[in-house]
C-alpha cells in the first residue's frame, strides 16, 4: 500500500511525502526512525472517495463487532504515535462499514473544531455506547487512552460473544416451534377436510379432537382469533412500555423456570464486567454505578442500582447494599465484600464477571441438552394429537360398518 504523510522535523519544519509500506504502523515506525514526528498520514486511494453528509445522531448505532475492530485499530494507531486527527482520518478511509466510516469523519470534523474526543463521541447521540463515551473522558484525564480502548475492545468482544451464545441457544427451539405450528396449520387446513370428505356427512358424530381441529381450521374463527390476539398484543405492548409495566415484565422474566436463571447470569456477568472496567479507568464508584445503570438492559437491575447508588452516597458499602437485594446472589456479595476490604474491588468484580460467564456457558449447555428431548416430546405430542383426530373418525366409521 502507498501512504501520503505530513511530518515535522526536530527543528519544526513541515515535510510531506509518500511511502510504499505494508501497513500504516510500519510507515509510522519508519518515519520515527528518521527523526520525524507524524502530523497526518493517509492511505492513497486510486478511486476518489465520496464525502458523505455529516452523521446524524438518529441513525443506527455502530454494531458491536464493528466497534471492537474500531477500538483495536484506534488503540494500535494511537500507541504508534499518530495524532488523533490522523488516526480518525485513516480509520475513516479503511473502514469497511459505511456506518463507521461516516462516524469517523464526523468525529474528525468535531475534533477539528476544537472539541475533545469524548465531546465528539457524545455529540453523536446514541451512535456510541455511554460506557465508551465516559471511559474516553476518564482516559483523556489520565492519558492512557490506548490502554482503556484495549480494555473496552475486550469487553465488547465478550459482550458480542455472549449475545451470540444466547441467540444460538434460542434459535433452535424457536425454529422447531415455528415449524411445528406451520405443519399443524397446513394439516388442519388441507389434509383434515379432504380426509373427512371421504367419510361422508358425519359432522355431528365426529369425536371431540376432530371437532376441535376443524374449529381451529375454520377461516372465520381463525380471523376472529387473530383479531383478538392482535388487540391483546397491542394493549399488552402499551402497558409494558410504561416504567411500571417494564419493571413488572423484567421481574417476571427473571422468575421464569430455566430462562430466568439463564438471563440472570447474563445480566450479572455484564454488570460485573462493566463496573470493573469503569473502576479500573479511574471513574468514582457512584459515577460508575450511574454509568452501568444507564447501560443495563433490565429494569429490575436499573431500580436496584438506583437504590444502591443512593445508599453509597449515604455512606453504605457496596457489599451490604448488594446483600439487601434479591437479585445479587450470596457468592457475589461475599466476593465483593472481600474486594472492598482488600482494596481491589475492580479486580474482584472482573473475577466475578468471569465466574458468571463460565456459569452461563455451563447453564446453556445443560439447557440445550434438556431442551432437545423436551421439544421432541412437544412436537411428538402435537403430531400424535393430529393423527388421533384423523384416525378416530375412520375407526368410528369402520365400527359402524361392522
């Protein structure tokens, strides 16, 4: 690849030129060896790049995997000695994602106007996670932006892996259930009426399972059921969208058998990782709890963190406040207490987060092993019921003939 650079000599003279290198980091190293301080560096493109409109905060956020790549590349370039504007300029040129490309160019424009990186990130609305914005602000004060971005990249990488595990665990049951429903509807609408037409007009003498299937397959009844279901779903969505409804829903989800413990472990792992990361970056405990609260995905956790945050401000300890909650298990409380007493709370929280990630992996394996035979039995029960509904009229007709 070819790069075009601008650099300063030891006497302050501005020089520029081109280099043929394998990577940008190699070009920066070579220029440093020549005694030059890199001001700007960019890859030379053969095709002219279109300059997009400024990023609008209402657009979708950066996907987690794309964010991980951005953080790792930014950390490497910044550690190599590139100025902030040069890093963003190069990342904008090399970004494969249009979302990230436009975001980098918008960040570069904001920084060129005199804003800090954290202010530029904040100006993008919901494009970047709040954890990234506030940890960038803390890193700017301590001067370890590359280290913080490495930790953030590792954190978001684990978060993406966690979402993939949960999605994979839910994909198979959902697929099997949807397939069972589709097959059942096809048999009720297509197979059952043709089968009954062979038996003559014996509608009044049909067995109860057969009458139930016929009723479910009637178009008018299906339309009424769909309308009623749609109205109920709309009302439920409106009620659950309120703060009280969201808290009730999230609380009931955590109490569901099998699914509740799984989601609780996922939330605990995410909470411990995020809080540990914020504390390691130098963010005070109260501010770190507020930051983690805004990134929580469960309203029960949000309410508990609000209570804990208020308790910390009144002088309470984190372990004692955790112990007063029903969602934080005993092992977590004890390990947090040890971390507070030993003065290494952030390290202990990281260990607790890793512990619950391992627990989540084990629970997912157990749940998958249990779900497969349970789904087989469920689908077998549906098929058996349909076969029974088909065979009972035939057996009744044969009995009448004999």
